[in-house]
C-alpha cells in the first residue's frame, strides 16, 4: 500500500491540530509552514476533513481549524478512508466480481489478509497516539 501525499499531509496536519487541542485553533498557513506543505493544497485537504466531520473551522480573529472531537477518538482508519478510500492492495478484495478468477485465484486470500492486517493497525492507531509520539520525538531532539 502506497499512500498519497494527500493522506500523508492530511495526517500530519491532524497531528498539528491534536497538539493544539482542545484550547486552540490552528491556521492553514501555520500548519503549512511547519509541515512544509503548499497552503493551497492543504486547504483542499482540510476541506475534505471538515466535510467528513473530523475537523471543524472557526471564524474570526482567533479562527482556524480544530479537531471536532478528542484526538484519541480519531483513528487512522477513519482518516485514510476519507483521504484515500479503501486500504485494499487490489480492487478485487473489495469487489470480487471484478475478477473472473476470484474463486480459483491462489493469491486473493493473501490480499484479503493484507487488507485485514493494515486495517487492524490503522484502527488501533489514533491521532492522539501520533501526537504523543510527536511530543516524545520533539522532547528527545530538544535534549541534545
């Protein structure tokens, strides 16, 4: 499974919001600058995350984006479903009718298992977990 820049950038942006949660919003320009992402591209990603209900936008002087709920309740599975779609390595895993060899294919069961394993990791990893990991990384880097 190869993730798009959309998924990678979106996940990194959510970690930025998690680090500010629950007291602060974060502007697209701040996230873009810290993560070295095009603000225009990031805005499109944030729009998709907002439409899905993962984040919310607040207007005004102190406006910006914030997580719509606790970072511990947002799984990578949910995020990647919004930004990428299915985690299946091949299309026939989600739609067996696509392949006329589905009943006799020697590798299809392996692809199904790959999807199941990937989904398991994504479902048990939260944005909160990633924010904690980021804090540890930053703490270790600051101690040198």
